C-alpha cells in the first residue's frame, strides 16, 4: 500500500462547525482513500480562513492562503469538495482556483509546472481548471450528488448514503491513488 500525502480543501459556504453536505461527501471519499493507500488527510474548510482575492501566491498582510498553498504543494494528492449552486461551483471554490492561478508561472528545476506529478480528485465539477494548473486527473476522478431535480433534499440530511454514491466514492479514491503512485515513481517528462 503506497504512503501518500493528501491535502483536502472543502469549499462549502458553511463556516465551521456548521454541518455541510460537501463535508459529509468529502469525509466519505477520504474514508475510501484509506482502503487504497496510507494517507493522513489534512482538511481545510476554506471559508474559515482569510483567503484574500487575487491571483498571486501571497496577497499580503492577513492573507492565510500562503500556508494553505504550502500544504497543497507538499501533498501528493489534492482533493477538492465544493457544493454546486445553479450548476456552478461555490464562490469559495472559484477563489481557490484564482489563488492557484499563481502556480501557472511556477516551475521546477527542469522547467515543469510545480503541480506536475500531483494528482487531484474532485468532489464536484472543476477538473478542467485543476488540470490546466498541472494536476493530473485520474479516470472517473470525481464524485458528486445533486439529488433529484428540485427535490430540496440536502445530502447531509439523508439517512444513508445512496448506493450509486457509495460506489462512486470508491472509484476516485482507487484511481487517484493509482495515478499518484505512478507519478511518484516516474514524473512527467521535462520540457525540452
């Protein structure tokens, strides 16, 4: 079983200690990771931190993003959870992507983007943005729950996890660990 580091970002709009459907689904996904790898996830609920708007790695006094960024850069795997509102990720998730934009200009000693070799799993729909930044995205590397159209039922209020969701949480965990193990053993080729 591989030993991998994992950073998890919850982009819920609900501050701690409030209940969050994104947190519930994230917890289920993280539990699946332990079946495939030795991981100790560090979960950050972004709404609890002062993450300044902007696209720089550090936006100055009071900005808590640099510490969160360090955790992301140190991890083999990034798991991001966000609710969907009107078919889109939360504004907190958008802020996270804006801040990760600074990573586009950061390269390693061989000229590769610093996020190359890292893998992201998504508990929502923001794969393309993370892939553009350099994260590898495994096959079926996401899970979500929207319930029935206009149902008004929140995931955190369900009595039990629906079987399709339980199956869907196992797949991204298994495939993300697999891809992270491959990239850990052999990084993407350097530019040039």
